[in-house]
């Protein structure tokens, strides 16, 4: 599939916009995971699925990711994470703390990007957000803060530090977790699902470890956006 | 959609077989809920979805349901259930006990029906089972007992009396539960999901009460059978 792909920059944040054939189109924001960037395979893969359903999709590099510089603090936290991974220590507390800092930086960036995108004649209608792992750590406070986002798909994160924002979210949510996640205990995943204030929310659990999340959950998230953003 | 529908009887059990255009076809057995029968709307609706994906589907009347006579014991348990519903007492203990008795009667009936269906030239390949509520109470011991069933979609039931059979099931399972079920506590639904011995299992939770299970979960179950029975 040939994606109609357009690069953009807002301030010093590089981004990419994918457009479907029929315009104007509703928009889904794609938040990438830790260590990834705006054009890594999960982003382009989800963009393809969304564009095929008539959505526009947009991704930006998170702070310290992709083409963006790392601060000394970024370097320090990434080194701690890598050391924990190598020694088998729990990586959760570091990820939770570091991603909360990234979210504080990334939320206003996403909001400025959304301001720009919603000015384009190619974009019209409701906005969704789709992001797992760090994409949830950033997307949960973003969705809580920005009423323009009216449906969101999240997953694979701890409740610590994001549960308060999750409680303020009232738009429909689809949440994915892994039943045998070696990093995120079951109770933690269920607690984050429970935290969302949304009257309409769905939880998808699959057996397997953290990285075994089935590919078909991306199709499921796209169907979720079709139900909520195209009615 | 015009369903190619064929009535049959095995012993004193009335059943119906729906066939797709392309034959022979893999088969999904449909177990109806309490108070329903082989041709009630959830059965014909799911049959339509399955036939559209190239599956044959079959349903039979459970003991004491549809065109089948009720025993004095059936009458007694149904009266107790209706009284509990009317007075707001917990209906779970009665349903669990009564459905366990129905399952003891229904499992050998399903197995005789399956013997007959697998002799038909129109049926070939793997077999699935799909049933919620009483359809799970019967389907869980059936799937545990019959190795011809190689994928199963269940939901909306208590772990009491079926958890032991669930532990013996090792084929892929998709399980649906309601987060705000007024009859089945969350912990009970999660405990039944956890009980399945399957290495590959998925849980779909949605907000809402017992009868609010979203229609799109039937589409999801059909996709589950496509993944597991048509590969």
C-alpha cells in the first residue's frame, strides 16, 4: 500500500501526517512506544490500517526520541532502564517515573500539533488517540487534558502516576493488556482499566508476555475508532 | 440474507444446520442461552455471521428448552429462578446448579449430534463451539470432553461447577464478560477466564450490565473462529 505521507514540524517537533483518499477525514493521533519514533513499524502499520478505513493519522517524535536530542536527564533514565533490563531488576518504577516526565513535556507538544492539524482543510471531524506503552503514558494525560480527543485506545502500562488522569477521561476507551506480562502485574493492568472514568470502555486481555500482544489488537483498535469516530 | 437451513433430529433432540455456499465447510456448534432455543435470534444471528465467513453452523434445543418437554425438576428450578429474579435474590446459585444438571444431560446429546454431522459430506475440517450463559455452562464440559472441538468462544458465566472442566480445556478460547454484571461478580468472571487451561486465550470485558454485551462481540467470536479454524 502506498501511503500518502506528509512530513511536518511544529516548533522543534518533527511529525508525519498520513492521509486517506477521501478528504476531509477524521484524525487519529498515534503515540509511539519507548525507544521508537514517529516512523517506526508499529506507527506505519497502524497508519496503513487507519488510512484504509478512511482516517487520517499523525505521529510525532516524543521528547528524546527519533530525530530529537536527548537531555542529560533522558540519558540518565535510559541508562538506568537498560541496566535494570540487563540485570533483571524491575524496570517498572523507572519507566513509570521517566515516562511521567516525558508526558509533562509531550502533552503541550501534541496539543500544538493538534492545533495545526485541525487548521488543515484535509482534516475534519472527531479526533482519536492510539498508543501503547509510552504511547499510553503520554496519551492518557493528553486525552484527559484535551477535549478534542473523543475516543482513545491504550494498553500495556502501569496505573501508577497515570491513574489520576485516567479517572478524568470520560470518552470511550479500549484498553489492551497481556495476562502473562513479565513487567506489568495483572492487578496493575486491571487497576488501570478500572481507573478510566469512561462509561463505555472495553478491556482486551491476551495470554503471553509483554511483547506478545497479538497483531489483531491493532485491527480491533481501528474498528473501535470506526465505531466511535465515524458514526 | 437467505440462510440455507436444514432441520434434523438425533434421538429426540431437534436441531438445525445452516450451510454456506462453498462445501464442504468447517463447523461451529452454537449453544443457546437459558429460556431460548435452537432458532432464537442470537442463534440465527450468529449463524448468519458464520455462514458469511464460510462456516457451517448447528444448534440444538437444550433439555427442557424449545420443542423439548420439561421434567418436574426443570419446572421446579425454573420456578425458583423466576422467583429469585422477581424478588431480587441472587439467581447465581440456582442457575449454576440447574445448568450443571442440564450440562450432564446435554453433553452426550451434543456428542451424538456431532457424530451425525461429521458423517455428512457437507461438513469437513475442524469444529468450534460458541455459547454464552447456559451455552457456556454446557459448552465448557462439552469442549473439555470432546477433542474434536478445537476452538471455543464462551462468556457470561460463574466459575462454580465449570472451573474444573475449564482447567481441562487446552484449545484456544475467547471469553466475554460484563464489567458491571449484576449477577456475576467481576472476580467470578475473571476466575473463570483464569481457569481455562489454554495456552492461547483472550478475555473481552465491556462496561455494562449482564444483558448489555455488545453485538460486536459476536463478530469478534467469528473472527476468532476464522483465525483458528480456517488457517
